[in-house]
C-alpha cells in the first residue's frame, strides 16, 4: 500500500516537473515571435514559473545574447567570437558548436521590454539561493521600485532568513505600506522607516509633507503627517550624530597628515632649534621619490609605496645631511639667518624639481589596497586611504620615539641638544650627531611626502602648502616635545574639521591660524612647554 | 629755512642717505622730462613702460625701507610685511574701483564689475567712503597701521620674540591671503581689483600720469627715508637699537620695551601701506597673491642683500634685486629662482652685512669711493 502511494507520488512529481519543462519549452518557442507585446506576455509568464533556469535565460535575453536557430527553432545563447557565434542550448547549456550569423536569429528587445526584464530578474533573484544575490536584487528593487511586485516581496519576506536581506525587504515593504489604505499599516510603516538612516528615506517621508500649489497638504491625515515629521526628525538626529562621528574621523585623519608633516620639523626645529624653511621641500622630495619609483617599476604598483618609504627616507635624509654640512653648520646660534638661508635652499630645490620633472603636477597612482571605502552604514563611510594614513602616522611617531629613547644614537642626540660642551667632552662627535639628527628629521619629512603623495597633487609647490601648518603644529604643541606635536596636530585637525561645516574650509583655516597666533601670545612656548634649564634661550 | 635745517640735521653723517636723496630728486625731475619732452625717436627717450617699471622699483624701495626699520633697528624679522603692503594696495585699489563709476563692463553706477558679476545687490558697508580721495589717503595709513597695532599689541605685550614672532607674522599674511581669496570677502576674490581707469580724473594710461606717479613715488621714498632716518637718530631710535641688541637689559633699565616696539612697528606698517598704494596705480592690479608668504620673504632678502640696518642699503638692495629679477625672468626664467635661492644662502653665509657692508670693507681696504656703488640705480 505504502509502496503504491510512494510510487504514485514519485510519478506525480516526475509528471509535474516534466509538465513544467514542457511549459518552459513552449514559452521559449513563443519568445521567437516578432511582436513585443507577445514577448512581454511571455516574460511575465516566465517570471511566474518556478524554474531556476529562467533567471539565466532572461539575463541573456537582456544582454541581447538570446537567439534561435533558423533551421530547427532551438532557443540558444549565442556568444560572438570574432566572426562566428558559439551556440549553447538555452535549456541544457550544452555547447552546439559555432555557426555563422545568418544561421541564427536574435530575439530582440526594446526599452520597455528591457525594463520589464530587469524587474523580473530582480524579482526572481529575491528567491535565489545565494544571499549575496538576494541582497543585490533587493537593493535594486529598493531603488527602482515597481508597485506590481508587492506580492512577490511579501512572499520573499516570509521566506527570507538572512538579516541583511530582510532589512532591505522590510524597507521596501514599508515603502509600499506607506501608500496602503489602512491607517494603522501606514503608521507602522512610518515608524519602521524612522529607524533607517538613508537620505532616500528622508526624501520619501518628505513626500508625505508635500503641499500643493494652494499651500494645502497633499496628505490629508494630520496624524500621518505628524508621524512622518517625527520620523524625519529621528532620522536626521541620527544622521547628525553619525555626521559628528565622521567629522571626528576626518579631523583625526587631517590631524595625522599634519602630524606626519610636523614630526620631521619637531626634530629639526624642536630638538635642534634650526628653523628649517626647506622642510616642506623635503616632503616634496619624498613625494617625487614615490613618483619616480612608480615610473621605474610599473609592475610593482601594489608595493610601490612600501618600497618608496625607505627610499624617500634615504634620499631626503641625504639631502638633509648635505644641507646641514654645507650651510646650516655655519649658522648655529643665528636663527634668523638660518631661516633665510634655508628658505633660499627651498627655492633652489623647488626650481630643481621644476627643471627636472616640469612645473606641472605629476600623477602618483594609488595601489588597489588603499582605494575604496568602508561603508559602515547609510550615513557613515570611511575611505581606506585615510585609515592607513592615521595608522601610518602613529607608527612613524612611535618608531621615532623608540629611536630617541632606546637607541645609543638617540641618547647621543639628546645629550648634544641638552648640553653640547658636556656631550663633547664625553667624547661625542657633536658635529656628526648634528648632521645625523638633521638627516633624521629630513628623512622623516621624506616619509611624510610618500604619504602626502596619496592625498594631494605632487608638484613643486607641495612643500609650500604644508610649511606654515607644520610650524603651527610644532609651535602649538610645544617645541622639543614629541607628545606635544601629537596633541597639537590632532587638536588642530579636529578643531579645523568641526568648524568647517559652520564656516567653510578656508575660513576655518583662517580662524585656526588666528587662534594659534593668539595662543602663542598667551603661551609662547606651546601646550607642553619644557620646564627647567633648557627653557632659557 | 627751518625745514631745511631739520633735514640737514637728519642727514648729518649720512653720506649714503645724502647720495640717495640727491639721486632720487634728480630722477624725479629727469625721468618725466626724458619721457614727456623728448620725442620717441630720440635715443634718450624713456618709454612709458620703463617709467612705470622704475616707479615700481621705487615702491619696492620704500617697502624695503619699512622692513629695514623693524629688522635692522629693532631686530624684528617680519615675514609679514607684504600684508601691510598689500593692504595699502587694496585701499588704493578700492578707490580706483570706485573711480571707474559707470564705465565698467556692466555699467553699474555704484557697484564694481565683480560685484555685479557675483549678483550682489548693494555695496558692502566697508566700501563706502572710498570714492573720496582724502578718505582713501587717510585709510592708506590707517588700515595697515591698525592691523600692525592690534598684532603688535598682542605680540609685544606677551613678549613673543625672535623666530616665533617671525613665524606668526608669516601666519598672519598667510591667513590674510586665504581670506582675500574668498569671494565672500568682497575684494574681488581670486582676481583681485583691476581694470582701473583713472586717478583723480587723470587717465592711468596717459604718459603724464605715469610720470607723475613716478615722481610721487620718488618723493614718497625721500620722505619715507627722512622719517626712518629721523626715528633711528632720535632718542627713541637709540632705545630701539638697544632693544635689538639686548632686550632684557633695556627692560631692566626701566624702558617699556613693548611701547617702543609697537610705535616703530606701526610706523613701518604705514610706510609699507603707502608703498602698496603707490604701487597699485602703476601696475594696474592688486590681487591676493601679494599676501603670499614668499613675497614677504623676498622683501627680507632685498634688505639682507643691500645691508641690514643702513636704510639706504635696503633701498639699494630692493632696486638691484628687482632689476635683476626683471632682467632674469625675461632672459632666463628658469634661472631666477636658482639665483634668488643662491643669494639667500650666499648673503647669509658670506656677506651678513650685505652690499653696503661689502662696500665699507672695500673702502677700508682699497679706499674705493662708495659713491660709485651708489650711482648704479
């Protein structure tokens, strides 16, 4: 008995799939028609078939790769290869060899059919096995929503298990419900949309608040309007909050750019007391080193930045040592003259770069791993390059601090800056230490240039743009104190970014400059002034 | 007679100054004559282009004088004097813009072209009054003077000195540059003020006006020189020199260091403003790039090359360097920055006292007449 029922069931199943397959075949045959209205009808019917192959077929149809053979009316996918077309059976995917153009006929589509195909495909994809595909389909539907698909979305929502996809589907459903006849459904939909973050939702809800030309609300129900208003306020307050988070991050990333630019100066100016106006040009050299490395090894683009870091350090460092030995050495204790001489050097370096590389900006490419952004939610996304710069600047600072505190050379360096004659009598070659310290500061500026090459234009004026800022950071933070430089850079970056929404970027910068000018008047030695003997001039 | 006596006493023991003033007086007469009275075919005819060019150099000379007053005699290395110069220029530019009246491209009776272009409804409040020349003349000194006063008031009272002061003066001019680049400021943004037509009713294109402006620049330079010389020779000037050399000691002696500094700084800013105001009608444009920090540093170089703390050396330096600049930027534009950079380094390393110091040294060694070096400009 059981057996009979079982075999019957199996039979039925086989029969039903077979019938299904036949139906698909018939529909495919009908697609060969020339009439677009018939084709549209067929596409509708195909959409209702519960067959996994349909998506594939419709996709090919959308891309204009669906043909039928003239000889025996078999529906095929035809992919053009040079002058011939490779055919695959649309049902079985089996290859059917290559034919010439005249042996097959295209199943043509027009614009309205294309629209229909896209919607149908998206609809079908909602039931795809792959959650990623379902998510894509749902997002597609959220953007180009078609009210006729309401039923499908409800069905999909019942079956859906993946939470991301559910979220999107819920939003679509809420959008549909907004226009429902039931007031309670509409209120629930507004309530639901209030949880969202996206600008589109705000626009949707704003639609409810629209007025006609007489100033009358299009939406008659006051309660709905109030609910919508509340929901908008809720979304906007959340967006403002995320906006603040984003601002904070922008501030930190600007701060770390400033930090990178200022660390080298914190050594040459902060530790040695040399006013190095050519500091910006050391950064410029670093940026150009990156450019040259990318040009010389085009195949190594992905690692070019990693190669450029030590290269820029060495090149800028060597320039720094040369400058110290030839010019600055003779001007110790005469800060104003040092300022002028190093400014002269900066002019020469700028012109050198102009003569060698042309005065135009050079394009430095960004490796794959640094581009793109991290979308946290609808209101907050962060670009990877900024994240890397923040990390990188902190690493450089930490490395430098370790170097100064933990190595023998760092010890000598600190000894020379604190008490030169004493250090000299202890057998330290102070001239050599000076040169190396200056080289170190310049080298770090070169490293900063590598990072800057990813953010701004690489041109002869790159250094000029950062020199005033770098000095501000060092002076604000307190000369001779690396922690001060960190705090100074970060606070200036954050202050700047938080003022920008109110004042615009230029005015924010001006206000920060004025703030620093006033600040220096109050605390001429910066936030973290050195105490004790070294304070004396 | 009395005036002559004062001038004579100011210029006592100042051979360089006497030569400079004589040369300037001669130039103020000869140059217009060569330009206006001689026919263009004459080999001695001076073209209008050259008159304007040398008028520009004289304005730079006055600017250098202002910088030398604070740097050479007070020890303040100002990297922001270009800002005072540019402000004076903008004041003059505003007057000239108002003088255009309805002859602008858009023909608006009141608004300058750029405001019409930006769809501004009415003249901003700070543009009122500049149609009056005497008000403008007054503002040429007041605007840079007030900025210098406020800036100096804060800076000197809290004893910001040396390099720190230099850096914040640089920040000041940098901030002003950014501000003037904004269209919203109401000073023409990026393009600045230009397309001037005439000054006090005289067309700026006329040779007579150009010659007059040249003569005025020469006279302004003479007056500026006398003022600076007078200040430096006065008791206040001696205190200033003392401040330069040993600030703490002067303070301990009971002088109010910040008052002396503030006074001289403000005078210097006013002179720089005057230089800017004379410069603008001659070059026909003022834009925010005049505020750029490199311009201010270039001024310092003129002074350093000429000889810091000599006044006439600053004028000499300004004229010489700019003469070379004009020549080099047309003959070999690539080389100009190398050259400028090299003189920065060379002068600070080898001639800390500049050309004047070099001449004195040569005079001591070889008894060369200093006047020959002066005869060049």
